[in-house]
């Protein structure tokens, strides 16, 4: 069916509304699951919410390598990890307050550390790439998946240990409540999974019709829209007073994205997809590592929020470096 501008705009508006609604429900139900189950906001955010909001990226990168477009897969993941840190800084500035880093759980440092390490390993694989296959499977992809599983297992035990020291809400209807929240969570994740690709597709079509697809603003807008699910869920978490859920969802999304790249690597039949990436992907990966590292340092130092500082990382610096990274990647690409 021929897609004209009016239809593209209609699809965009409907899918954007569904993404926003599902992101809000996802955050609220995830927070309730963390509260009732005792799993903790950090683990629920870093695994459940992050996984649900990153499912579109997983489908995108697998589809890309199956269609012999490893470049698209690498650009999607490294670009998403860059913009997630910009989103983290934006949310901290808008909703965080001056004591945001002191109020966050120390477990956030572990979530950010695993996201940092996984991204570092992916960048190193891009530098020292090869087309080796063992029994038809790329070892690089397997390594990334194993790292993600081990880090998730560690966070689960660490979160459960911290949660056991706290008192949780107990109601007579607790079982029914948590079942309802799980149902809402999976329903919103499904709605997000279905609507997010339509949002990206319609925004690309609108960009083409309006002749801005090749401009910097056009590409920047498309990149933000593609990552709208993570931003909506994280913003909703901040808004309902659960910043730990939102922060862990963003860093957890970065870790999940690298695992998705590992899965895509296994599906790539021409060796390792890392050997097909170019200097622009490497630059995006390096900037992703730098941005995650700066945000990790903010979580570790736990100092008062400063808009701009030369002695310690600040959200303004992270956002500025993200914009610089975009220019560098576009220039090299």
C-alpha cells in the first residue's frame, strides 16, 4: 500500500501515543513488581524494564544482519548507548534535584559498571575483529551473551541481598496484586514492541517527504524517536518517585543492547559482524564508552548535582560530548 504524508503522520501520532502510554504503564507496573516481589527497583529496572524497552533494538539488529546489513546493526547499538547517557543526563537535570546521586542506591554503580565493561569489550572486538567461526558460531557473540547473563545473575543476587534488609509491603491481596502488575507489565511490553517499529518507520517516511532526511536535525530527531521507549519509561519512573528504576533501566538498556549485538553476531553468517564495522562505528563505540564512564563516575562520586564543573563530570558535559560525538560519527560516516 502506498504511504503518503497524511497517512505517515497519522501512523506516527498513533504509534507515538501508544509508545508513551506503554512506557508509563511499564514504569508503574515495574515499580509495583519491585515493591511487592522484593526483587528491588535496580534489578527490575536493569533487566525487566530495560529488556522490554530494548526489544525493538534486538529485532532491528537481528533483521539487519539477516538482510546482510551489519553496519546498521553496529550503528544502532553504539548510537543507542550514546543517546541513553544523554537521556540520563537530561532526566537528572529535569527531575533529579541537587541530591539525586546521593539518593540513588549504591547498587547503581554495579549496573553502570557492567554496561561500561560490556561496551568496552564490544569496542575491543571491533578493533581486533576477525571472521573466526567455531562450529558455525562466532565466539564474539557468545562471549558478550555470557558476560550479560553473568552480570544479570550477579545483580539479581546483589539486589536480593539488599532487598532482604528492607521491609516490604504485605497485603492480604498481595498475590492478586502482583499478578495484575505482571499482566500489565507484559501487556505494556507487547504494546511497546508492536508500536515502536511503526514509530520509527513513520518518522523516516515523514523525514523523506519533508526533505530533511539527510540533514543533521533530521537524523538527530530520528535517533531520539527510535529511543523514545527507554526515555518514556525512565522519565515516568522519575516522575512517580522511583529514580532508581529509571536510572537502572537506562544503564541496563545499554548492557542489553550489547547482548543484542552479541545475538546478532551469532546470526551473521559471513563471519563476525564486528569485522564488517568501520571507523565510524568504532568512533560511536568509543564515545559510548566515554559517556558511560562519565555517568558511572557521577554515580560513584555521589556528589551534589552541578550543572557545569571542570573538577567532576556534570550532565552538561555529558550532553555536550554526546553532541560532539554525533558530529564526529557523521563526519567519519
